[in-house]
């Protein structure tokens, strides 16, 4: 097979999370949730979220993690795969605003990212944040297995 050069760029989550919390502290302190408890319209309305929130308290910061590839140019086989995070405790109207998104990594190349390599620095940083006192709960669409 032909050589397919790929590049992974990782960015520290902690300073982005600090900035986001500083700029949105009022919205974060309001503990966003749906006022109608009989309807589930958001992640913060779910039973599991409420269980974790009650055990951790108001200091909970939940990250919604997404990654998807997109071609850089129409005429190229090269694509970029950003690893993006949104804070679930922000209201949905603010949550996915570009200024409130966290960019954890970008994989760029002609091949799809190797998931364990793609998320390793991100997961390592979140584990570090957890061990130093910042409670972090990660919401994944799938279970990831990262070799140590």
C-alpha cells in the first residue's frame, strides 16, 4: 500500500475549559434543565445525568464529545477530523455556539484516524483533571478502549 501521511495536532482542554467557564459563569451557575420534568428534551433531563449530578453536586461539568471527518478540498483525498467538545450544562442555545466549543484535537490526512491515538491525549488530560480535583464526566456515543 502507498504511504498515507497523517498528522495529529492536540490542544490542551484545560485552558479552553477555564476560559469557557469564566466567560459563561452566570449560565453555568443557573444549572440549566428543562422545567417540565415529565419530558426529556436534552441530556440534562436524562435519569443517568441526574444521578451523576446528584452525587457530584453543582460543580459537575459534562462534556459532549464529537468527531467527524470532512474533506479539505473537493479534489483531494485529504480530510480533517476535529475532536470537539460542548459543555452540557450550558443551555442548548449557547452550548454549540462556536465560541463555547472546545477543540481537543485535529487529525488531518488521507487516512481515517486511529481512534486510540486520536483520543489518547484528550483522555489523559481529562484523567489528570479528575485526579487533581476537577470532576469531569464524559458522554460518549460509544465505549472507547485505550491501551495503557
